[in-house]
């Protein structure tokens, strides 16, 4: 008998009492209260009173590539839910509100890449991308050897400009608590593709463009048809590109979509839809007896990268120096600025979605959540 999955959006999503799900109810309530009381420090409008976009402030960004070119919408407050066995154990805030989700979109790109592999559109991750994606982006000697795996592991060291954003904008970028971005945007000497990790949104946007070229149809359509529709997600989510990211493919005008909201745009989605997506990952790509994404791809997707042990294919892993105490080594998560999280813990059949928690408090929430598990 297939494991429980929620009915399509609009129907009741079964809940389960904390004690029945293996939680201490009082401690779980405390974890939720912690999340609710540690709102993101970002302004609700996502713009500061002086007109600066939060991303430009967060990443110390100014200059020729800092222009906001995609839509930006006011955010909601803290929200989230915890699933055990696919059922809702606890839920707080507005979990249906379709908010910006920043770099969680990268993990959705990883899933789309898996579909492209399943479909034979990408024959081998170690193939040079330029073999099947025509145009100028892989014409140089340096870029010619970049593979799909390099793009997925953020080790491509691709050099160039796409949609008027240069790879240099994220040179020397750091992320996470204590990040020092005082040198961000300063040009550095590039290394051999595949040898060096750098969190670089321009290069991830390049991956989105390359997937569009392989699918020959807008990525939001592919995601809706292959993943979000079958898992019963709402119709409220959308994936927005930039005002200048339209391309022509087979005579049709299509918008290439980014892997985040660095310059606006990206994935606008609610916590409940994220939870469905996370549950699909926890269930190794199966939904109600149907395989939507291969279990082999998910295993590859969450395997450590050679250049960063706590990073897979655009998913964060509980490995290396950043290991979260009390959380299984098999757990992984999608992470977006602001802070937004989809935590997937297959070992406990647990999924947790967090919207708009102070990033410095994420570990505190995990400690409280896992401290509530019996």
C-alpha cells in the first residue's frame, strides 16, 4: 500500500497529533513559538526606507550589475509546517501565501535537471554543456570544458555575461552566518572548471537558460506538468524571470527563469506547496504509487560535492563543518535568503518548511524541533 500523500490542493490535508507522530507536544509548541518570535530582520516590503533592495544590502552589492530586473513583492510573516509521514503535525502563519523564496528555486532547478536526464535531453552529466547548448556562452577555451555536473555543484567557474549580469558580480561571495562580503564583486583569477566552489547566481541562471534550451519549453510549464500538477500543488505559485531574459526558441518567445530572487523574480510559492515538493524528495520521487523523479537521481542530488562536502546538486547537506547537531546525516534542505527552508529528513519521514525566520535562529529552531522528537 502506498505511503500517505495529501489529496490535491483544495481537499483536506490529514493531520496527526504530535504524540501520535512521536513528538512531545509541549516541546513542539515551543519550537513553533521560537520560529514565530524570530521573524526575519528583512523589511516586509523587501526595500529599506532609503530605497535599497534587501539583496543589494545583504550581499554588499552595488555597481553596474546590481539593477533589479525582476518583480519584487512584499513578504508575509513567519510561517511554516511540519509533516510526519506526510501528515501535518503542526502549522503556523499563512502557509498558502505565495511569497518570494529566493535560492530555494535552485533546488527546483536541480529536480528539473533530473527530469532532463530521465528524458535523455542530458545524456551524461560529465558531458560538456556546449555540446548540446549552442550559442556564445561556451565558445571560449575556458568555458568549453564546463559540464552539467559543474553547473549543478557550483564549481563551473564559468566566465561571461548573461541577461546583462556578469559572473564577476558574485566573485569572492560568501554566504551564511559571519559571511564577509567586503570583497564581493572584486575580480579574481578564475580556476579550472570543477576545481573550485563559488556560490554564484549568474552561473545558476546560466543553468536555467541551458535547461530551457534542452526542454525547448518554459521551465515553469515543465515543472507544473511533471511535478507540481501530479503532487496536487495549488495553482498560486509562479516562476518569474527578468524583463530582459526572454529568448526565442523554435519561433516562440520564452522567458528564462533564475535560480533565485537576487535581482528580483524567481519562485513565488506558498509553504504548503513547498511541503509537497519536500515530501516528494523524502519519498524518493514517488507519489501515490507513481514515480515522478528517479530515486537514483535524488541519491545523486544529495551526494557530497568534491569541492564542498555539505553541498550536492543545488541542495544543502548535513555534512562537514556545518553539520547540525541532532539532525541525521542523511537530512538535506533547500535554502533561500530571508530565511526560507525546506528540510527533508527521510530517516524520520519528516519534512519541515520555514518561511521568514531570522537566519541566525535556524539552528535554534532545529535544536528545538529535534529536541521535541521522542
